[in-house]
C-alpha cells in the first residue's frame, strides 16, 4: 500500500531534512533508565504493547519522507504499518556513553523506505535510548516520548502483541512557521544583508571564538562526556539562581562563557578573541499554545556575542535571563523567517559553509526539570540525558541539560573530532565543574 501524503515540510523542517541528507547530522537522542519495584526487564512482551499505544497516539511515529529530502517539494507521508522488530534493538552494551556515541554516528539511511524516522535501543539495565530524525521532533518531544512510554507501560497488559502495528489516521502538527509569526523586521533584514555583503573582518563574528573551522570535507564523528549532579546539589544550584533573580539556563550560559574565557586567557597560541559566539535554543510551545504531549519541532535559537570575562557574574546571568524572555524570543522567530529566504537553495547554502568559520562556538540547550510523570504505578524513569548530533557544521561544543525526575541535573557535553582538540575539551569540562562547585561553596 502506498504511503499517504500528509503535508509539505515547513522551512525549518526542510533545513533539518537537508542537513541529514547531506550527512551533516544524524539524530536527536534522549536516554532514560526505566525501573520498577518488581525488577521487570523490558522485553518484547513488555515493550511492544506500550510502543503500539504510542504509535496509535503520536502521528510523527508513523511517518516517513516523500521525495528527495533536499528538494523543495519534500513531504511527510503516513506509513501503513510500523514493524517494531525493525525499530527496536536489544543490546548487550553495558556502557551508556559508548552506546550514545554509537547512536550519534548512525543516520537514518533512507528516509523514504517503509521504516519510520525513529528507533529505540534497550540496554541490559533497562535504559531506553530513543533516536529520532530531527525533522519530526525537538528535544522536548523526545522527553514526551519517554513520558508517554512510562504512562503506556503502567496501563498496558502483557497480552501478546504483534510486532507489526497498523498506523491510524492522525493529524500531523502544522509547521512551526504556520503556528507563529516569523515575519522579518526591517532592522533584522538590513542586518542580514549587511552580514552577507561586508568583508569578514567587519562582522561581529570576526573576533568571536567558534572553535576550529568547519572542515572542507564531510566527516561526522561526535564525541561525548556525561556529567551528573545529584538532587541535593541541583536543588541548591536552582535555589541559588532563583535567589539572585537568574535562571538555571542563564547561569549556565554565563558559566560557560566564564569557563571558556579562563582557558583562552591561558592559551598564548590562540588569536586575540574578544567575544564568544553563543547559541541558546528557544521553544515556541508557549506562544503557539501547543501542549507538551504533542510531538513536533517547535523552536529556534538565539545568537549572542557576550564579551569574554573570566569572572562569573550574577548580574550578567540576570540580564541574560531577561533577554531570553524578551528580545531574544522575537529574534529567534525572525531567524526562522530568514531561513525562508534560502529555502529553495538549501543544499548550496549549507555546503557553502564547509571550510569556513562556525556560526556558534557553544550552544546550551536546557529542557528543564521533567514534569508530568505519573506519581502512581510501578514504572519510574531516571538518569536521563539528551543531545543532538550537529557537531560538523554546528557548534564547536554543545551542552545539553536536563533535570530528570529524581531531581538530578544531567549535562551532556558533545563535540566533533574536527571542531575541538580533546585536551581543550577535557580542560573545559574540568574548569566548568570546578567553577560550578565554587558557586555553591
């Protein structure tokens, strides 16, 4: 049975589909360890009925792409069925970091087959790794997958379930550009034209740290490190941020700039950088009134150039928190509008970045504390981490932050082998941790 065409991809979705098609990114990943009082193991008999319930609830779990992913007329199409035996992998790997790194190296080979745009790997300790094509889900959506899976596990029985699940007719969320205004202001338009025409030395980014340049040939190799702060430490940090009038995101943003500054000031071989090129993803779920239990891609990112400063400043953290709530939210929407200007020429524009300076040095993405999980029932989740595999043309270093249901604060550091030297990354992580601890001393 041919797939049923649902709708054309929006501007952001086309960009993400093209990035994947050009082998510049692979997936978004969220992992969580599932526990229960009975020590039940996640087998096919336990997991498949729950996943069947998710497919019958969330439209993005039953779709693929129709047409070349880098073409202007690419569309979403509904699959007739999803074969869970081809989507779920039971692994014997006991190393979470190794498993995550391997998943980040696995693209969705052909997005036009009868396979959906997601997959799951189950580790021996009941850790579930969800990998999704970025075109169907953002970070918050992957969290809702786990939230929905816990709820389904509480409700479903252990009755035999076929691995083949019929995909029901479900409405697909409109593209984000159809849910909120992405109109580009005259100021933003003129600024974009200026950036495109003037020599590089006149641009704001000319004196900003962005890590190593993008290599001239595509080779996506992502490396990671995991850091976890226990609930008592995470609570103390959150309370300290609140007491100063800052947020966890804004404090981590300033902390990252401070850490970077301390490394650069001691590096006599680095150029005279003045700023850091920083990015922070911003979700539009609030302004679009789309609830958290709907899977989709509803975000953009703000772009800032804070001056390098070796001293952590709560004043700067408070100021940036206000920026994120105000002007940066508007600018990030306009960034989607600017993307529409090149929607018909994305492959050339994206590949034109190869060999050049990166747009971002560091991106910090914080999903916040995970809420809305069932308080009753035997299944719980903890030890959550998430990340994104955009390390080739994306930021030199990515920090993905999540507060898991136990109250711990978990940070996923990611970088590409070509974007940063391992010695620099290890020094950054160590200095970041020491500075974090110093704020709570």
